[in-house]
C-alpha cells in the first residue's frame, strides 16, 4: 500500500534531486553548456567535504563551508581554462570534453579513495526525526528539502535582483551585444560555473550525509539532475524543483512496490513526461 | 561537350582501394598463420572499429551525439542470448536476430530520444540505455541481474564450427574464435563499405548538408528529421549486430557488462575523437591507437582510464579533427573521399 | 593635435572575405561625423572593427593616440566608446530599466574581476585587456534620470520587457543604454532603419542634447539627407573603401552620387 508516508519521503528526496539539478540548470541557462561531468563534480565535492571532516575534525556543515570557496575557485578555473575554449555553435566539443572530464574525475577519485563506499557522518542528526501530524519525517531529509528551496530562492534573487544576474541574462541573450556593454562573456561564464559549484557543494553535502557514495556514483546523479531539469522545463528553477519531486516520488513509490524498481520507476516517470509534454511542465519563454 | 566531370575519387583513394583489398585478404587468411591470442586481439579491434564507425555515423555525420549506444550493444547481445536459450536458434543466425531486435527497439527509443535536442539528446540516450539495463536485469529467463552463459550444447553445435575444426585442424574452442573473427571481419568490411556508399549517394550529400546547416538543408528540400532517423536506425542495427557477435564470442553476459557506458560508449567516443570525427579513416586510426594504449597501459587500471580521458580532452581542445585530420591537413590525402570535386578543364579567371 | 579617434589603413576580414581595404577616418573632439554608403559598403564592418567586435591590428585604430585595434569589445567600451548597434539589439530577458542599467554596469576603475583577470594573465602569460581599459570613469551627465528626461516615454515603460516596445521606443532604449556609460564617443549604427519618418525625427531631435554633454558622435546612415543635416563632416564608403570625404556644405550632390554608387554620374 502506498501511504502518505511514501509520498512525503518522495517529495523530500525530490529536494535532493533539485539540488543536483540546480547547478546544471544554471550553467545550461547561461551558456547552453551541458556538463556531463556534473554528477562527478558532486561526488568530488562529497569527497572534499569528507576529507575536510576527517582532517579538521569539524562538523560536516562547517566542512562544506570550508569546501565551498575551493569548489568556487575550481569551477572558475575549469570554465576559464578548459570549457570556455569549447563554446561555440558546435555542440560536440563541450559534450566530449566534459565526458572526458567525467572519466578523469571518476578514475582520479578511484585511485585516491579506492572503490569502497564512504559516508559523511552527521552523528545523531542522521537518525533524528520529527513528528508532523500524520507522518514522521527524518530531520536530515527535511533540512535537505529546505536547502533546495533556499538555493532556488537564492538563485532567483541573484538572477533578477543583482547586477551579476543582469549580466548573466544579458550574456545568455546576446553575447556580442553584452560585450559592447563592457561585459566580458568569458568572465561571466567563469562566474556562472563558479556559482554553480557552490550549489554543487551544497548538493555534495547532502549526497554524502544521506547515503553511501563511491567514485562511480556521479553518472547516476547527472541523470537524475537532467531528468529533473527536463521535466521542469528549461530555464525554470521552480520547475526544476517540481521535476526533482516527481522523480523522487516516482522512485519511492516504485521502491514501495518492489525495491528493485526504484531507479527504473524514476526513469519511466521521466520518459512519460517527455512523451506527453516534451518541453517540460513549466516551459519558459518562446520557441527556443 | 563538357570538359568538367564531378568526381569523388583521388589518386590516393584508388591506391587505398587496392591496399584495402590486400589488407582484407591478409586478415581473412590470418587464422592460418597466427595464434588464438592474436585472433582474439584482432576480433576486439574489428568489433570496436565497427562500433566506432556507427557512432561516427551518428555523431560525426548525423550530428546526433549519443552517450547511449551501449543500449544497442546490450539489446543485441541479449536478443542473441534470448534466441539461443529460449528458442534454440543457431547462435550464428541469432546475430541477425540481434541486429533486427536492436533496430525494431530503436523505433520506440527514437520517439523518446528525438524529443530532445543537442546536448539533451546525449543524456536522453544515456537514460534510455539505463532503462534498458534495468529492465533486462528483471528478465529472469536470461539470468536477471547476475547474467548467464551461452549453453554448452548450443555453442558446440554452432554452424560452421565443425567445418573449421576439420579444415584448419584446430580445437572446437579455437574454431569458435576463428568463426567469430571472420564474422567480425565481414561485419567491419560491410560497415565501412556501406557507410562509404551511403555518404557518396544523394542521401549522404543530404546528410552532410543537414550536419552543416539544418535550416539551409531544409530550405532546399532535405528532410532533416527523416535523415537523422535513418542514421539512428542504421546505427542501431549495426551496433546490435556487433553487440550480438561480441557476446557470442565472450560466451557469458550480464546486464552491467552488456550495457556498460565505459566499454561500449566511452571507449568508442575516445576512438573516434582521437582518430578524427566525421571521417571514415579516423576511427581506423583511432582503434589502432586505442589498442596500442590498451596493450601498454591497461594494467594500470584507473590511471589508464584517466590517461584516456585526458588525451581525449586534449585532442578535442587542440586538434578537434583528430589524428587523421592533422595528417590529412598536412598531406591532403583522403583514402575515402566523399567530397565532390570538379575535375578536368582549366579553371581560368576567378569568376566563370 | 591628435584626433580623438582615428583609423589608419584599417582592414577587416570575414574569413577569407576582405570587407575593408585600408579605411582612414578621423573624429575630432566634439565633432559629429556621418558615414554614408549603400548596403554592403562596409559601414557596419567599420563600426564592428572600431568597437572591437572584429579585432584588427593594434595601430590600425587609435583612440586619443593609443592603439586599440587589438582590444576586445568590452575593454574598448570601458575606454569610453559606446555603441548603438544596428537593429537595436535589446536584451529580451531584461526590462527597459535593466537594459539601461546594463549600459552603466561598468562603474570605472578596476574591480575584483579585473584584478583576477590580470593575475591570471600574468600567471599564464596571456594578454591582459583589463590593463588597457584606460581611465574613463563612466561618470558624467547621463544617469537613469537624465535618460528618462531625454526620452520620457521610457520612464512610463520602464518595467516592460525591452522587446515589448515599438521600434522607435526600442531605439530610444538602445541610445539610452549607450549613454548610460557617459561615453566620449557615441557610435550610432543605422538608427533610423525601419522607423517611420516621424519617429526618426523624434530620435534625431535628441542628438543636439547628446552633443551638448560633450560626446563626439559617429553616425552611420543610409539616409543621406538626415546625415547631411546633422553632421560636421561626411565620409562616403563604397566596397570597403572611403570614396569621399568633406563638409556637408562643400560637397555636391553629384560628388555624393558618384561616391555612393561608383559609376560616374
């Protein structure tokens, strides 16, 4: 029987997927770049947090705060040194370069940390739960979901309320004219990827604390993120949250029927949405 | 009387034709001279080359960057195992079934995948390959998630194997490898000849037009969607055949191996990128480089894969047309020319 | 005296196609120069080269005596050369007010991004365009308020998406956007194209007020009458070359006809 409990778990899981997706969506929205290494960067972030936790012996939230500027700088450099060279009319170079990057990150992690699965310990918080009337939910999933909402609110504020966000949108509209306004597109792109890596750090924190992860966990996270973005409709961050929730609910419902069906159910939900509404549930703007 | 003729042939291409003929004849006779280990290596090279040619047809000529070709390797392989195990079909005949099943399933797959464009198509095909892997893992009759082996009897009675056994005086297991090798040789020759033919027909010209500029191609009456669909189905068929053949030779299958993104897509992309995307020659060079690296460094595991990834990134950034592109730029050689050139007549003046 | 802006033997290419063949023009401080010519004469290419959208050799373009031909568009803009591009090119994702504000995005001086870029350039041995941005500080007469005073209709429409406006209003936004950086040099590419005569008159009415603030102006026009009416000097271009230069009151209709269409009139 699929209870209210299953649905709530699914919604909260969707928050995690929305966190995976937000960075992907941000980068695609600004420079039409799909980063096939996005999932691996999340896993990389989780290892970074793990290392900070074990070296400094600090709380994972604090460790994420330490990791965030490192990830920000890495994102900036990655875009500036590698990815900016691949941007253009041809979609092949960015896809193939990020695919190569995915292989490199996975194997570098494998070489450094072995294939054993790891987990970032949250202590008592891992098992803590709160009673919300008819259902009892874990505190950690609740914090994850709240973080997803905060990240989306934050990104929307950044996009629509700040000069950086204005430059993001202008560059996304028309690179040449943006450069005539004194905006340097490659700098905007580097900043965007750096910001996306901040979101990746937050996603990595919850990836690492909620479940086990290993060096090969990236591609699956990329796929969930991608599904959430497509279901939500390109360019809509709230749509991405809705997309994440749909995947999350489909997975928990699938798992409730048969544990082997968890992942498959998420994919099938995605394919169904693709069949019925190819442009997603909340498409933005005209025929781009 | 016209003094101009349109030709795609070059002197190098005529030499290449005879060279290729001799090479293929030599490869066909190879089992007479070399041992089983070499035959297995050659089988690996030929099947990877087949997969690379079909991925190149998709991405390099069709502009369809797929990260999900492992779907068709796995579907073909599982179709073969299903036909052999459940219906007792001869394994060699089952290779054709593998191709057919792949192409039939490619039809509904294309309905989903073609709703996504560009980069999203890439991840979309990956999702579909995952769906195939997870679904096949639920198929208990062929071993579910843990996989299964080809039944001993079916393999022992496989057509042509006894003939090869007696003719070459080899053991049954070696005869099977030789048969698989010859089939791989036939498949790769047919693949290259077929793709070369396709690119030289009017349809191939239309394909090039679609790749270069979809809007413009459409305006001169090329149905871009249809062309891409044809390319997608053709690639699915060829990849399915190769998948069936590869797992016929391996004799054992599991969903994780048959639908592996590393083995059947990452390696293949590496081969095409390093050799030269959008050329027939590229994957041939690429597969040789790949095999060389694999023989030298495969023991280093993760370091080896990192090296492949870094080389791939480097080539894409600094020599996006691959090794063949570099060579062809320097020398002007084209072994499989598909570009039409005006020949004859003297071109005088700048405008005519 | 050094000209404010000068091109010397300026050439430009699109791939193998040469679009400019040694163009020499000058703009003095406070001057308004019009560049006329038929479609394909190279006028827009000239604008693209000056603004850095098309790169050229360093000393083919001089700004107050400094070679700027090799600089990227954003650096040239920061030096105080602003552009009203052909076709207006408003940003569809931005409101009218945001379109204006983005023109003033650069506040002058070196920001954190510039410092990072310079450091990065030093580490990698690459060029450092930020160091060439000069000392134009972007302050002056023009601000959101003064642009709204110049084109009052924009104040009413400030929350609308830029592309929801009429062609003439969009042109006003594009001009205002360029003014927001308080440029020394304002380049206007085909600002009357596709607009009704009455609208063109309104837009050109703003020109004297722009010149009063001290900006020098280059106007690219196909409308010869309009160009001659506002310009101190006129260049006529044909097939990538300057074919005529002179003051509106000293050149004859026949001269222009010959320079414009090539064939002897």
